[in-house]
C-alpha cells in the first residue's frame, strides 16, 4: 500500500467517524459547515479532522448543547471548549477526542462569524483541490509520513507551500528549507509562484502529529 492508498483509507475512516457522530449535521444547525484541512484535500496522514462553521451571530452555547450529547457515545473520550474571540483567531474553538479500533481521533472545530476577517482554512480548499496533482500529492504525503517519525512538529501548511510553490519533493529538502523559512503559526500564505491565481490565505491550527 502506497501513501496515496493510505491517505484514502484514512479519509474513509474519517468519514465513518463523522457519520457515527453526525457532526456535520449538528454544525449545520447553527451555520454553514465545512470540512477543511487534510481531510478536505485527501492528504490525511494523522487521525485528525478539521471543521469550520460560519454564522451571523456565533453562539457557542447552542452548539455545545448538541456536542455535549456526544459524550453519551462510548467512543467519545473528551470534549473541550475555549473562547478565542479576543485573540488573532477571533473564534470559538471546540475539541473532541474519539477513540475507535485503537485509534484516537482529534477533531478540531471552529465557530466563526460570517464577517470573519483574515486567514480562513476553507478559503484554501478550492485552490488545493484545483492544483494538486498525483505527483504533488505523493510528495506531500511522503514528507508528512516521514515527519511523523521525527521529533520536529510542523504545521502541514508549510509542507503544502514547499511542495506546491518551491518544487520540494523529499523530506530532506523540506527540512533544509525550514532552516531558513518562517515556520510559526498562525501563518499567512500568499502564493508567490502561482501569481495568475487568486491570493490564498490560510491559518492552520493543528500541527502534524
């Protein structure tokens, strides 16, 4: 099984988790819900799922009532909330841990206002889907898998940038690049080489695990 096959298998597992929890349906009761990040790009390596939801007047109390019911699910082992509206993230953050078949899934969920300014992960999804090729998918997945075995955490966004803009294809090249590149999140990514396409901004919260 190659990295593309493993990513597809991981995505199918993620879809089963979302179906079991009915998470998308729950979030759609409060706003427009989007699966973002690696699950959206079919670049999953770690068991992580990222969700963003947008509405006119974000009220964490409403969705927390729905999420709290998930603690009745035997596979849900943790539920957390944090108010980040006074930070650069300017949103409400929810974290769910789900354990099944000896795999612990981390589900990061954000609730934003429709008037949210700045970098939003959902804005990167169309760009990634339109410009990923089999070659670049393999390169990204191989680097992400290699990074899992190193004690060096990096946000996936840097790997995407390195592969798509700079032609990096191997983990050694990526590690060399990071020595002279800004690698702190939140991260404002503006495509450089792909100038004919719209500027893309992205904020990635989770790091590669």
